[in-house]
């Protein structure tokens, strides 16, 4: 009887093969959080926000603030959409509390990149 059972198991293995299909997870689209220069938001406020919300060191925040001031804008960080939107809302809300017109925008990571192919 064990021979019959062994034949069934072998026959079953030979007749059908299960193929496991693994789904690959796509990386989320990333967004740049961009600060824009204006004539009223203080430099100290921008440095403070960059340190508090974007976890920059004082020297990194100061360098980025100067870039924003001289070039008109600067990238504070690269995040998935929900995090980028949250940071933008938090910073702009804080700026309004301090009566500053600081403006941030979001831009997808692939903007300006050429596609190969």
C-alpha cells in the first residue's frame, strides 16, 4: 500500500507544478520640498524651521537658507508624498502664526530628468 501512495505523490508532483509569483513593490514616488525666497520671512526663522522640521544641523540650515536667499529657492528634502505634504503644511502653518509669507512647494523627483530609451 505504501508503494501506491508513493506513486500518487510522485504522479501528483509530476502532473502539476505550482508557480509562485511574487509581486514586486514599487518604490513610492518621491517629492522635493522647496523653499521659496521672499522679502519678509527672516533668515533666522528659515534656519529654525530647517533645523526643526527637516533635521538639518545649524551649519546645513544656514547654508541652505543662504542658497534660498541668493538663488530664489532651495530643496529642503526629498520625501514620499504624504510626508512632504505634511511638512509643507506644518511649516506654512507655523509661518502664518508668525505672520510670515514663507511659501513652500512640492515637485516630483523625476521633474527635469531625461528618460533613457
